[in-house]
């Protein structure tokens, strides 16, 4: 059995007791402080119920303790930014001031007061106490709230843009007679409305004033300056236009001058647009210029001319006696372009533009290249007894053919190649057959040349394309020349109606040479080419149906003096004459379809003229009429 010992009494620790008493005191103090704080807070809230907490300001106005309506009244009087001239708009040296209210800016006083009143009233107790304390301790600044009427702002800015809009102005250019008038263009501009809007709104949001350089978009006209074209037009009209022929020769004519007054009627000022740019072109009207130039085209046309040669019988080479000449044709379009290029530069003497055509045979061609290697035909006729004028015409006409070339296969025309027959071109008046009479006319004796050519063609075996005989037998052409004697081989020409033509039916070029021998009274015609082996046999002349010439006829001529008798026409018997030609090569006739050359010559009457009062004029015997009825 265990005994139970009585417990000893325990005494509290003095330090612990002291700490307990301290904590109790502190708890009591904290409780009292908390109670006081809550009571103070409740009293503070009660005091600022419906009022703005202390320390809250807007636009520098202290709103502490104010009711919202009191704050609104205070702010309305203090904040005048929308009505102030806050902005200076600069347009170069010109300025204008505007108010924010002008473009729809208003002060939202209710919103601003509400923002001030809501400081410390978020509903979060701790956050609100902190906000209230910070407002009281350091202050709370509320920015004024402003609203912008977008439609009013747009209308105001668009109106401003319309007021300040400047359209682009194009330069103008015109001519009044010979006076040229130029008006400069101007650059347009358009206000950048959206850029200005954003700039203004940015300053409004910061409630700031500013000087603003108005932003513009510049719009240049397509033609801003026409001064250069105006100067070109004035230059064009400053002097006459003179058209010339470069290296002109006799017969070219010109120069041709167009006065400024006429040029003014041709002046054309054209606006030419290329993409996003344009310019004025100053030219003379092409159609009007063409009307001036076109009549010049035909007189200035020149056919290309082959070089003229002679064949050197010793060296058997060709020698140039006349250089080749390029053909030309007036290039109307090219000349117009040249004129319009030259005149604006002040060049008023403008050469006509030609299209050139090279001749088939230039100076450099050789006999081997042309197939001219030997003499293939030579004939002469006699002109003994011809007068001075007839000799002059024979020599002049024959020279026109000296050195001429006939292409292979070509038909040669005497009339086309002899050119102009006139006193101005070297011919004289001599006897010709015209209208059934032998009379004096320009070019008498040219038929001696055509007849000599005909003989060279005939005995050379070339085809005759056209040949016309004289109306009556002419003694010059019946003289013995060795290869021919008698009638039937003459060739009359009367340009342009009566011609002589033949064809060079060989594959070689044919060179013609003519030689005038006045002392011997002969004209010789030579053909140089390459023989193709042809042989010519001529028979005749066969003269038939001879008709005697009529008795001479006597006519009074009032221009002749008394006692003077002059023969003006010569008698010749009429006859039918036939000449035959056979051309062969290697024994085969190559002209089987050629008909004999038949010529009918008319009987020709001798005619004498006498002056008035001349005695001893024979009286012709009347020719009996077999059909006359006897008179009873």
C-alpha cells in the first residue's frame, strides 16, 4: 500500500505576471484606438457624405467639401478653354485664330464633377481609405473632361478646306496673228483635313494651346509653264521660211519663201498628254504645209540617170563621159518634219528633203559587168546639102543620145529620150513636114537622127516596135551610104505624137554612140554590146506603083517683094516601097514573124511663092477630069 504525499503550494512567476499585465494594457489601448478610429472614420464619412473629399482639385479649382452642384458652378466659371482662342492656324504669312468650340469641343462639367466626386468612392473600403488619405495628404488632380462633336468638327474642317482650296491652273498658250501670248499656270492645293483633325484633337486632349502650320497637299497642273513653247512659237514667226534645194541645178527653181503672216495661219499649238504629264507642242500644220509642198513635187522630180560611156576601141574598156545622177523625189512628210524641227531653233532656211534613187548603172560599172565588149552595129546617113539650121538641129539632137545605155529586154523610145525640142534647148527653125506641107518649124532635121538610129537598129537585127515613114520621099535618106541606097528606110518622128521605138532583145546592155561629121556631111550611129551571133540580110528596095509628082504650084505671098519667087516645097514622085529583112542565128531565122517593111509615099507637089505684082508666073495646065460631063 502506497502512501499519498500532500502537494506543495506553487507561486506565479513575477515576470510572467508583468508581461500579462502589459499585453492586457496594450490590447485595451488598441481596442480604444480602434474604436476611436472607427468613430473618426464614421464621423469623416458622415461629414463628407454628398461632398467631394478634401484635396480634390480640377483645373486648379479646389473642390474640397463641395457638393456636386457647387463644384459644377465653380468649374463652369473657371474652365473656359473651349471658348478661348487656343489655336493659331498659319498659312504662310497669313494666320487666323480659332477656338476649340468652333470645331465642336465642349466642357463636360458633369463628367468632370463626377470624376472628382468619385475619388475615394470606388466601393473598396481599403482602396477608398487610401485614396481619401492621398487626396488629403498630397492632393488629387482631376483633368477636365471634354467632348467633341465629330459631325460639327467635320463640317467646320470641310468648310475651312473649301475656303482654302486652290485648284491647279494650267498654263495657256495662243497666237493672235504673229503675236504669241503665254499665260503661266499655278500649283493648286488641298487642305489635309484628316491630318489637321488629328493635330487639333491631340492638343485638345491635353488642353493645350498651339500654333499650327496648316498642312496642304499640292496639286501641280499637267502644264505649269509654257514659256519655252511660247519662245519657240515667237521664233517660228520671227522670219520668213525659205525652202531651198541643196546643190540646185538649172531648172530646179526656188528658193521659195513663206512670210510670217502666212506661217501664222499654219501655226498649231497642241496639248500633248503622256501619262501624268502634259506639254504644248508648237508646229506648223502638216496638212497646210503639204498643200504648199505638193505642187513642188512634180517639177522637182528627177529620174535616176545612168552614167554615160564611150567604148574605147583600143583598150576595149568603157570610159565615163557623164557621171551617173541619183534620182530624187520630194519627200513631203520628211520636209514637213525638217521644217518643224528647224524653225523652233531659229533655222529659217530649210533644204527640201528628197528620197534618192540610185541609177542602175553607176560610174563604176565596167563593160564586162554590162556585157558591152564589142561593136555590134554601125550605120551612117548623109545630110549633104543641109542648111545651117538643119545642121544645128542634127548635131543637137544626136548629142542627146551619145553614151546612152539600153537595158537588156527594154524598149527604147526616141521621143522619150530626146527631151525638149525648143529654141531654148538649142534647136533652130528648119524645114519640117506638117499638115501636108513642108514648112519651117523648130527641130527640122531631127528625123535625120531618128532615121540614122533606125538604120543601126535595122541592120543590127533588133526588133522594131514602132516606125513611121515620112509622107513623101526625102532625098537625104536615099543617098548611097554603102549599106543602103534608095527609099524605104527612113523613120519620121514628131514628138510626142510620132515616135520610133525598138527593143534590145539581147541579155546584154546596149551602148549607143553618135558622131556628127559636118565636113563629110554624115551622121554615124554605133551600137556596142556583145554579139549573140545574129546575122542580118536585107533585100530591096522594091519600088512599085510610082505616081509622078503634080505640076508645081505658085502662091502669092504678100510678105515677099515684087519680082521675088521662092520655092517652099519640093516635088517627089509617089511610090510603094518594100524592104525585107531576115535575121538568123546559127542558120536559123529568129524573126520569122516579121513582115516586110512596106512604105507608101505620097506624090509631092513643088510649091513656089511670089511677091505681089511679080510677072512671068507659069499658069498650070488644067488636068482633065475623066468623070466630067461634056457640055453640049
